[in-house]
C-alpha cells in the first residue's frame, strides 16, 4: 500500500493505471491459465453515435488487448440493440457483455440493462446485482447452479478500489466493516454513480453525507454499525459543514452552477 501525504500543503494526483495494475496482472494470469485456445470473450454492443460511448469502447478494446481477453465490438442501430443483446446471451462463445449507453436515453435503457444475462453482465447493471449492492448481499446463486461473488456496478466499484488504494479502508477491521469510523461526502446522487457509491461506502461501515442539489441525506449502518445494510436519514446539516466534517470528499458536480463551499475544520473558516 503506497504512503500518501495528507497535509494541507500537498496535492497528489493518483494515476488510475497504478490502481488498476494489480487487477490487470490478475486477469492476465487467469487468461494464461486458461490457455491460448480458451481466451475469454467480451462482446461490446454499440448502438449510438455518442462520442463518449465510442471512446469507452476504444478503451475497453485496449484493456482487453493488454490482458489477453478477446474483444468483439458489434455496432448496430438502436432498434436492433435488444436483438444484439439476445444474440450475445445465447452465444456460448461469449463470456461477458457490455452495452455502451445511452442507447435510447430513457426507460428503454433500463429494460436493456435487465435484458443482459446475469451470467454475462460484467458491468453489474441488471436489477439483481444492484439490489444486492443496496441490500449488502455479497454472494449470489447463479441460474443453473453455482455460487459467485455478487458483482458491483463498474464505476462506483472502481471508486471503492481507489479508496482502498489510497488507504481509506482499514484492513485491521473485518471485511465489510473497513470504513468504520470514516465520514465520507459524496457530491451528486445520480443513479449511475452517486447513490450506489454512497450505499457501498455506508455498507462498508462509513457515515456518508450524500449531497445533491436540493438536499443532503445521511447513509449509514447506524450507531456502532449494528445494521446489516445501510439506512437513509434526512439531516439539517449545511453543505459546507458536511464537507468540512468529511475525511474524504468524492465530487461529481450534479449541475453546472453547483458550488461546493467547504468549511475548513483545520483553519476554522
């Protein structure tokens, strides 16, 4: 675990590649173990002209090449997206599926997320995985038999790995409680990142201020982390006080004009 200078006079930029390195090595080892004729296959489905989605597909291809995973990108129009998902679900040569959103940009995207087979949903965006995340259920019985770790949605899960990397997690505590004693502020309560990230941190023992445009909510497992899963409560704390009380602030600005005024607990202003 690297040492980080947390004094006020220093700012450190963490390279995501350093965080990912051990996971890349783990995947490379597993791919090698499977043998050259049995490389896992990840199929990406791109059904839009969104620039960010296309860049995401490019990054996926590069990472797969680095790890030895075979990546197949299928480009279709939005009306054919469900057919492409069904084809990948039913193709025994495909091990994982990624759909690059938005496809429709509305509730139909939610339908597509749930159309991906749970055995192939590498982004963990289907209802079962998200339900388990919110309810702190960490293993799953797969259709057809067999148990597996319940996957986490990829972006909030990646942020958790970054928090582990920079030492926010206390590995002297039991797994599942390793953020006990920490106060986290998560700015933005989007369904994609903000709310699931607040839930993940709270389920791992932290007190979380979930800060959005109109309100602040507290996610926690109660006093002494007695609850199995987090509960949510309203609070009258101000935004600046919540940010000032936090050991860690994770920010994704919810709207363009949003301002985060921080109370500096070290300088008293």
